[in-house]
C-alpha cells in the first residue's frame, strides 16, 4: 500500500505545482516564452485523450521495437556472459570490445544502421538491443562469478560436470544479477527506440515527438513522452514481477 | 577395544523401517587412505610440510589442529581438489586427482546447501549429477530422511531449516554420493554445544549403520576423540603431525558416559596439551 501511495502522492504533488506554474505563466515568463510552449498537465491530459488513437497507433510500433529489441538484448547479453564465464580467453578478448561498443554514441550508430538496414523495424531493434545487452551481460557475468568456490568444490566431489555446475549452481545464483541488469535494460530501451526512429521512421512515438516538436505541438510531445514512460515502467514492472516469481528463495 | 561389531542404540533407531538404500549398507567395500610425505604450497606460502598418515577402510581418522593450520587444504588435497607439491596421496588405490575425486565426498566447513533447492533436492544432488532422473533420485534420497530425523522437511528450503537440520542435510548429501571416503570439514563447528553433542551421537549412529572411511577435521578435541578411531594432532602452519593417539571408546553408544570415563579424560588431556604446544 505504502509502496504505491508514496510515489503516487509525490507525483500528484509535482503535477499540481506544474499545473499552477503553467497556468499562471510563471515558467513561460521566466524563460521568456510564449505561454502555449509550456503546456499545463491538464492540457497534456486533453491532448492525450484527443489524440488517443494516433498515440496508440504509434505506441504500438514503439512497443514492438522496445520489446523485441529488449528480448534480443537479453539473449545476446546472457550468451556473452556465459561464454565469457566459461572461457577466460573469450572474456579477455571480448570484454574491452563490449565496453567500446557502449562508448560509441547511439546518434552516430543509428544513421549507419538505417543506411544498412533500411527504414523498417530492424535498425531500431539493433539500436535497442545494442544498448540493452550491455547491463545484462555485465551483471549476469558478475552473478555467474559470484558463486562460492567451496560450493563448486563440493559439487565436484559430488561428480558434477562443468555443465552441471553451471546449470545447477551458477545459473540460479546469477538469476538475481541477471534481473537487475534486465531492469536497467528496460529503462534505457526507450532511448534506443526513440533514437532509432529519429534517424529514419514513418511511425512510432519517437517519430511523432520529432514531428510535433517541429510543429510546436508541445502538449502532444509531453503526452507521447508520458506514453513512452508508461511503456518502460510496465516493462520494468513485468520484470520485477517475473523476478519475484522466479527468485523465491531470497 | 574395538566397537565395530556392536551397534550403538542410536543406530538401531536409524535403521527403522529397514529402508536400506542401494548404496552404503554394511556391504560397502570401503577404501583406505594412505598419505606419504605430503607437501603443499599456496605460491610461496608453505601450508603442509610433510604429512604421513594411514587410515584403513571403514575407520574414522580425526584431525585436530589450530585455526588456519591448513586442515581444509589437507582435506582438499586428499580429495583431489588440489595437487600436492610433493608426496603421494592414495585413496582406495587411486593416486591421480581424478581417481581420488571419484572416491571422496567433501563436506565443506559451511553447509553450502543450495538455497533454491529443497532439502530433498539438495541431498539428492550427487544422484542427479550422475544422471539419475529427478523422481528416482528424490525417492532414493527420501528414504533416508526418516532415519536422519528429517521426515516432514523434504520440501523445506534451506532457509527454513535449523542449523542442526541444515548440517544433517549437508551430511546426507555427502553420504548419498555413495563414495567410500567422506571428508568432513568441521561438520559441527557452527552449532551450539548441546546440538553439537547431539549431532556427534547422531553421526556415531549413522556411521554404525553406514560405515565409511571418514576423515574428520575439527578443532574440538573431545569431538575428535569421541568420533574417531585414531586422532592426529596437527601443528600450526606449516602443518605436520605432532602427536597421534588411539581413541579409547570410538563412537560409544552412550556418549555422555564415554566422554567422562577416566581413560577418555586422560587421552583428552594429552591431546589438549599437544594441541596447546602445537598452537605455540
Ligand atoms: N586459495 C588460497 N590461496 C592462498 N592462501 C590460502 C588459500 N586458502 C587458504 N590459504 C591460506 O593457507 C592457510 C591454511 O588455510 P586452511 O583453510 O587450509 O586452514 P584451516 O586449518 O582449514 O583453517 P580454519 O581452522 O580457519 O578452517 C591459511 O593461512 C590461509 O590463509
Ligand atoms: Mg578450514
């Protein structure tokens, strides 16, 4: 109860302050702007309702990009973690490359991907997967390595093979680490999707935001952003729920 | 005086239901452990400087030594988890690490139960590792739960068990492996005094029904002398044997009477003195 009550109250408080500041024109005056550029929460809500079918259409596109991109990111991340865990050669060879892959700005990669892969969903999936796999790989690897060496020794005298130690001991031990990586991935997935759409798309929330920004439809920019956050929040919540269902021993 | 043929009263209790599993009844062939001139180093840190020991099949060898003297290292080396720098370690005729690993089951200092598996699944790990199906492995390990005073806790997670129960599950897991040699690393160190003496009597009973060659590491002299046939007192690091003694009444049915017997007390005094000297 308290878990929901506090953030809801806090959010409501923020919205109320913003409503007052926007309707009295305090923000617009301070920034020396036209008042319509600073929409109040009630205007955003109106826009959310009026453009609901447009928003839903575009949200569906972005949701797919985020969901599939995240899934690819999770699979690739876990595969890298397992490979790096099983072979120190692989670990030493690929760890620096993984870090480097994260230092290349998405704004640089995205246009190239569009050139290579076209305007469809693929470049977006690659961008989302590219930023999502990293926290998953790093966290899962830490989890796999967190197993007590004594447990491994005990398992070896109980005739466990390398694969059995991985499956029975290391993998379950790494699950909580995997989930924290996956939760981080879920929160950054929208960044990848929006960047992917900005470079070349004809639909999606990112595409809509870009258009509305250019047309000074500020209220709908905020509305689209709220929808985007809601999607990320739901993904985060789903992952937290899955973790609670699966990691029952903690 | 040997007690091998007498079955302690505890053991009779443990044998109820005659749930004799496929492994580890009196017919278990057993394996001897023989160590000659063993030396071990961690890098340049000398942990074992010459260790010689014989333990015949189905006997219990107690190893008492001060904290940090290299007891765990010694057990791990015998089990084939570590390689000695010099010397021979022979377990049931095997000299190579793989052969030793195949003949030894190691019970680590902390119970190391897997928190995501039930007590039953934890105890059946060795069977599952060897490819036995889940159902069959559970059935086989489950037959021992009653005898081990764990009936009704098959499905409990380790976090739901008391310290004594966890230790029993850990021991059961070691026993179910069916290995001829059990390397027990301070199995009862984490328990309170009362639970600990109960567990000692319990282990004595369990070993009477299921005799194995046991290497028992402990820093409790009384525990070593009660449970073992022979006890070696070890020096501080680098480890060597400073004294050896035979226990007067190994695993006697009445533990309290046994440990207060004058002959027991005399040997205990001697062991304690040696240990004090060894710790320096
Ligand atoms: N993996 C390792 N690498 C380097 N040194 C180690 C390693 N494991 C143990 N040691 C050192 O070797 C010595 C013996 O350790 P060991 O754990 O065998 O002692 P122990 O007698 O079992 O101690 P305790 O009574 O605390 O269980 C200690 O000084 C320890 O610090
Ligand atoms: Mg130790």
